[in-house]
């Protein structure tokens, strides 16, 4: 009996003690949560925050420059077609439709509308392509905040397909930061931004496929351009919009895309050249293009395996003809620059300008000839 009594007392105390320990454990768990449990929960939450806060370089680039990209709407008044006198055939709409010569509505005054892109680079100044605004009677600039403002043409240069507009309104204006197109490399990322069909900040991504692509290689002979080639798609209406680097800086102006065979190749004007032309348009109303009046051919000498630049043609009465340059002359040096490509010749003549003489070393058959001549503006050569 005695032993059983103490046994019951002992079991009762032990049970109460276990309950006390369990309660204490719960209390400690509430006020002092274990690190082994809390750490994974904290890290998971932190990773989720990081996942949503991290932005791609594309997003950051567009956020930096996107607000400066504008839509350019143009209007051109098409007047009634002038018909030849005593032409009963052309005066009769029936015969026009029957022979497919013209439609009656096409003989009526109308407004032709087009659209392109551009970007603000200074206070109220917009850079775009000349072909976007050429021949327009009215130009409307659409900002990313929804505002539409009139703009006037400051100047355009058809040879480099560049134009500068001035927005009629008060800022402050979002401005696109300039990059340095001389520092870009083949394989660098390229981000094309524009407002095709008025769709704000349409973005395409690609790489720089090639540099210093001469437009004559594309069958374009009325322009004086070396273009950046990219596989970032330039959609209709993207013309005049910026080509960005990974930092959101403008490295080029989207200008054209090749269609048909070889489609998918896009081209942009290097921003260094565009800036040079833009500032000339702002200060002088036109751009100067020093020329001597020759076409150039890049060749490889198969005997020496070295690149050479030959004269393909000479413009009559040009500085080149007057100085004695002839077809098939090989250009060895222009100024102090040894010549390897046609681009070297163009760059040296452009740097020289039209106000001073430049020395040119030629090779004609086995004879070296040194000449001195003064370049002229390309507009002076158009008369010949």
C-alpha cells in the first residue's frame, strides 16, 4: 500500500512536470523563433523581391531614352493634276478608267498623310530622316505623354537622309543621351526604338552585324552614307527612330530595311555623322559635303594580296578632272593618310573641307603622281 501510494504521487508529479515543459517549449517558440526555421523563409521572400525588381538591360535602356522618342505625322497637299491642253481623252473619266491611265478621284485635290519616328536631342529639337518629312506641308510631333504639337523644318540633307525639326511649344523636353558610334563593335547589342503606325515605343533587339556599310553596296547611288548594319528589325514607321546601345544611348538613326532577297537586314546612320550634319543644319540651314568629283572602287591586288582603291569615274569640270586625275588611277595617300579603302578617301576629303587645298598621291601604271586640289561642295557637282 505504501509503495503504491508513493508510485501514484510520483507519476502525478512527473505528468505535471512534462506538461510544464511542453508549455514552456510553446512559449519559447512563440517569443524566440528558431533561426533554423526563420532563415529559409526570409531568404525566399528576399529572392522573390529581387526577382521582380531586377530589370533587363533592354528595359533599363528603353526607360532611359523611350520618353524622348516621338511620332512624326506629316501632311502633303496634292493639287489637281495639270492636264495637257485639248486633251479630250484625259478629260474624260471613263477613258481614264478604261485605259487604266488614272482614276477620277486621283485627279482631285487631296491630302497625303505619312508617318515616321524621331527623337528629341536638344531643347525642342527633333532628329529624324529627311525622307520622313520631305515635301511635307504640315508636320505634327506626338510625344509619349499624348500631346501633339506642330513642328517646323529647320533643315534637311538628302545626301545623308537627315532632318532637324523644331517643336512649337514649351518644355521641359525629355532628351535622348548620345553615345559614340566610333566605339561600337560588331556583335554588340543593338536596340531599335520607334513608333510604327503610331504604336508608342515599339522595341526590337538584335546585334551590330557590320560597320561602315557603304550604301552603294545596297544599290543606292544618290546618298553619301556609311551605315551601321543590324539584325534588329526596323518596322515600317520606325524610320528616324533611335538605335540604342545597352546603356540606352543613341548610337544610330534607323533609316532603312532591305526587302526582297536578303530581307531582314536593317541599317542605321551612325550618330557621330548625324550629329555633325544636324549641327550644320541648325547653324547654316544646310550641310556641306566636300567632294573632288570621283567615284571609287575597292579592289584587291592579287599579286601582292593588298587592298587598293581605284578611280572608277571622273565628273567633268570637277576639281579631280581639272587637277589631272583619270580613270583607273590608284589612290595611295590623301593628306597624311595611307589609303586602304574608299572610306579612307571620303573621310580625309570630308575632314579637309572646301576652303583649303589637299594633297593626293596617285599611282598611274608604274609612275607616282602628286597632285594638289581644293574640294568643292557636292551641290556644285550636280550641275555637271
